[in-house]
C-alpha cells in the first residue's frame, strides 16, 4: 500500500481507516482502542498457522463455531451420512492435518 502523494492524502487515508474502525467497533459493541489492540495482538501473536488463522478470523468476526450436538452420533450414523463421498473426505482431512 503506497500513500506518498502528500499530507492530505495520508490524512484522508487515516480518516477513512479510522471511520472504518469506528464503524466496526460500534457494530461489535466495543471501543476503537479495544478493537485495534485485539487486531494488533492477533497480528503479532506467536503460534502455528492454524492458531494464527483462528485468531485472525475471530478478530475479524469471521470465526464460526458450530454448536456442539447434544449427543455424539454413532459410527453407523456417520457412515450412513457419508456414504458415497468416496475417499475425497478422508484425503481432504489428511491434507488439512498435514498442513497443521
């Protein structure tokens, strides 16, 4: 991102950024400072790729955590639900785990 055309451009860019931060903070019911601190903390946090991605998604409001089922389905129910999916599901899971 290059912003070297003059002081007015930089001020305008920061005004736009601040307006977007205020809008998002208001939508999330918190202060701009709290939002900025969380975004920066996520950006510099240690951890593996998956943890960083999860923190970034949470900070952006994109993290979706499905509710836990009341009971764990039986293996038979899982097999019936995935019948016909072939090996593509297993291969995708293996690839995701390997990326870790």
